[in-house]
């Protein structure tokens, strides 16, 4: 049975990020057969100049695996088939010992803590694990950004910033709860409160609103880099039909069947369309 999970890695130790940047990344899991699970890893803003090894630790319920990463840019491998309803990932830097750098999960968040406690043993025993190499595709949807707050009245700005970005975290948590529950209907209504708060906290992005009738988009800039992404909804016949996630990017140098290249002025986007009813990635075949 086909199933896909995308985990957003969130930085837990800033020492391993590039200077004045916030490390972030994604881990994609795809079950497209009864035999294997495809895994792809992308990490941005990591300090790769320092000595040490990068490892990915994975937890599937009570099962644990470790994988040494030869690259942080679209590392791909396959492993024996694993269910994806309860998955955790830890990005680890191994120097004189193992340090947790970032984490993500769907389902039980305690699996991350177990991976953290077992990191040394998992890395030591990794060469005996079942994970082996094989190429897959991957999406480079990046979610890091820039700190644009002035030094004036910092406490006020920090409180405001915390409120803004808490709405993004709350939406991400609602997104994960939906998939952890195994739901396949009524996605938008299940996250409506959380996504509405994001729309209230961030500025409208008018170039895409002019492109799509009956749409609403916001631009989300995060501290620590100059990158951003857009979040929006498309409406048809008075109903929300799609939730949209867009990364500004050039057309060349990136290809993934789930993303659609959207020409737009002043900048184009690689866009992911999510069906508002089922929560599944859609090719946007219906006219909007």
C-alpha cells in the first residue's frame, strides 16, 4: 500500500549550524511496495567544515536504526519495509561523542527521546544494521529564514515573534496529529483553527493572490536566514479545495513528481498542493 511521510527536522543544538543560520531539513519516507521503505534526507545551513560525521537515527515504534550520511544534500537509501504511522528521526553529529542536532517525529514523540539516549550504541552497532543503499527522489522544501527585527525595544519584538512562530508550530502539530490518527477525510476542518492563526500572524502575499482567483496566501519569514516560503489556500464554489506550500526557486536544478513549477511575477515557485478533504498530495487536476 502506497504511503508517504515527510518529517521536518527542527534544530535542537545551534552549535552545529552555519554561523548566523538556523539548521533545518526534511526526511521523506515512501512505502511504494511491500518490500522496502525509501528514505531521503535533505539538510540545509549545517556547518560542514567542522570535524566529525553526520548520522541519521530512525525509530519505527520499538525498532531503531542508524545511518551514516555521506551527504546532507539529497542522501537517499532504502531499508526493509516499515510502517509509517509512528516514526521518529534524529540528526546526530559524531565527534568525540554523539550530539543531537535536530529531531522530528510523527506519532509518539517519546521515540525521539529513546533515540537520543541510545545514540552512542546505535552508531557503534550501525554497520550491522539492515539499512542499505539505493537511490530515490526527494523534495527540497526548505523552511529557514532571516531575523529582520531591530535592536530597539527587543523584548516587545521577541514576544511578538514568539506569538507569530508559535502559530506555525501549532499548525505543524495539527498536521502531524491528523496523519498520526490515520485519517483520510476532512483534513482542512481538522486544522482550520491552527491555519487561520497563521494567516492572521503573517503578511498576505499578493503576487500569488493575483495569480489565483479566490485564494489567500501569506509569506512566512523565519529568523536566521534570507529564505522564506508561502502558505495558502485555493477556494472553489465557496469551499476550500487545496492547501498550498510554495518555495521560491529557479526552475533548473530540482525535480520531484509531487511539486509543480509555477511561473509567477516577480518570482516563480515550486508548489505542493494538498487536497483539503483527504490531506493527500494532489496533482491539481481540477481547474481552479
